[in-house]
C-alpha cells in the first residue's frame, strides 16, 4: 500500500475473496458470522491507509434476473460494513457495490442500493459496462440512453470496469466519459485491467519483476492525454437524496419488500471487540460455515449508536458519506480482491 501511495494510486477494495463471499444461488446460508469476520478483518487491515479510497461490498453478485433475489444480502453487507467502520471509530471510508450490467434489472438494482433508511443506503453505485466496443459512438453503444436513465440519481455513479476487447481497443469512450455528455451523471470509471491475464484485457505484461507496457496501454494514455478534465462542476446533481425502492417485478426483479436480513448473532460481537486476524487465502471458506441470519432487521438497525431511529430523517449518521461535490474517477482496475487477501 505504501508503494501505491508513493505512486499516487488510490485503492478501491473488494472485501470478498473466492472462498469468503456470498453465494448468489443460495445467499442466506452464506451470509453468516464466519463470512462477516473475514469482511471485517479486511476492513481492519485496509482502513488505516490514507490511500484506501472506498470498499466494494460485492462484485456482480446479481448477474441475471434470478440472482436479483440475492440483492438484500448484498445490501445487508454494505450496511454491516458501514456500521462496523463507525462502531470501531475508524475514519469514514465510502462503501458501495460493483454491479454487473444486466439490462433486465440494472435500474432496479441501482435504485434498491439507494433506497430505504440512511444506514441502509450505499455511499455510491458502480457497474461494469463493456457495451462500448470500438468502433462505436456515444449513441451506437447505448451509453446515451444509460445517461438518460440515470439522470437525477442521488449518489455518485461510476463505471467499476470498462474497456471492451471484442475488437481493437481504441478507448474512444474516454472522450465521452469525461465530457459534458456524461459528467452530469457519471463520475468517470476504471479501465479493466492492469496486468495481462487469460481474458486478454491487460494493459501491461508482467514477468517476474519486469513490467512491459502493451499497445493498449499506449492507446489508453494517448486518449487520456487528449481528453481535458471536466471544467467547473460538470453539471452534477447537487441535491442527491434517496431513491424509491423498486417494486417486485417477476421475473426480472425478485425482491418482494424493503426489509433486509438482520446481522447474524455471532457477528455482532465484532462491533465492540473487533474481528481479529482474517483468514486471507488460506481459510476453509465461509459459504457453508457459521451461523446464518435468522430474521429481518428494522430500519435504523445499522446505526452505531443506541439512539438509532427507524425514521430515515432521524438517523444520526447521514448518507452518503461522500460529498456531492464533483467526483471523478480515472484509473485502471487491478485484481484487488486477491491482493487484499494476501495482506491479511
């Protein structure tokens, strides 16, 4: 982390690992105290670094219509992380979700993560979008319609992954993403990905201690250099506010009400005693371990004080924790899930 800080790099960390994560097909058993211990231990390890910018409570847990039933569990994890950060007296670090770009429920999921009481709402919403495949345009890619649909959204919105590699990557979307076509709605995005892996999205080739910049790296840098930073406030939404919770809509949106699962009883002690050492990559996994949630929580249950109220307006900790001042993300996505686990 110090090396990243020295290079001026900020980290947005997914708190999950392959073994310690929610099971989209059967989320209730996987939302348990063993899982949350790993999540909270990850928070302990990274919240102390000034260049930890934010935490992802999940990535693409909802990746189709049937898995939308897992959304309450993702939202519960967001609530739990935010409560843990406050209860442990840590500095404020924003917490949000990285979504798959699922046309059937993209907007419903965004609204859901920003609805309800203040303790339940995300600090930001991000999604992975590979729909702009060069050669393309703002209109041909459908990005113009997404901007239209998200106009007025009440919390910061950015792309947690982008950079289609179906054809030659020209990164022409950079010019639109940081222009007035989008800056009033989107706060930039993260290009996928830094190192070359099997899926061939990499910008550099790593061989031991040697790092070789690839052609896509040079193309991306040229596009960034040719694109000026947004000027002024970019026309951003200065008011913010909660969304209305989306209604049940089978088969695309399978969340029947606004209630969230209560925190598993075995995890509540971590709020006062801390999580202790995390399992990292060596643990046995959590999806079929521990004790799961057995009920639903009332609104306001995620507050860190005994004065928590069921009223959104009365909640003592406002959301979002990020200011609504213009926020712009311009970075490259690294596989930080496994990176984080190796430091536990």
